């Protein structure tokens, strides 16, 4: 997906934050691209910086839960600690599953090409 986006002639890459190769300590994994793209206003075209976050469906769900946990004020600290540990474990399981599913896809695609 990142390559497809960056191949567009009006997209300029500014910065890459690769949390797949370097996951955050809480387990979060995704690829963040800070890019510059043109936006078209009434009387002008202007370059605008945006951050695009590429992540799997599972990691998107994980990020939603992590966000809720971080901003929920009525969860006792001990329970929040347990939930953070469970989220960390889920992030690893999700990453492992992504790798396995990718390997299966590659095997299927390789069979189609032979």
C-alpha cells in the first residue's frame, strides 16, 4: 500500500515511522507516512502535510481498545495494568497471525503462477 501511494507523482514523502519493524513498547505496530499532497482550494492549489497510518484490521481494532483504555478514567489501576498486559499479548498474536497469513497468501500466489 505504501509503495502504491508513494508512486503517485503528486505525493511527496516527508518522513516514515515504521512501527512494524520497531513496535512501540505497548505492542502497537503500523506504518506511518508523513506526506505532502496538493489540496485544491477555491482559488489556489496548496501543499498540505498529512499523516497516513497503514495498519491491519486487527491492529486497528487493537488501537481502538488501547485508546479507550488510555482515556477511561474509571478503570482501577490494577485492572488497567492487566488489560495493558493482555493488549500487549494480543498485539504479538496479531503480528504473528499477519506473518502466517502473508506466508499462506504467498504460497497460494506462487501456486497460481506455476
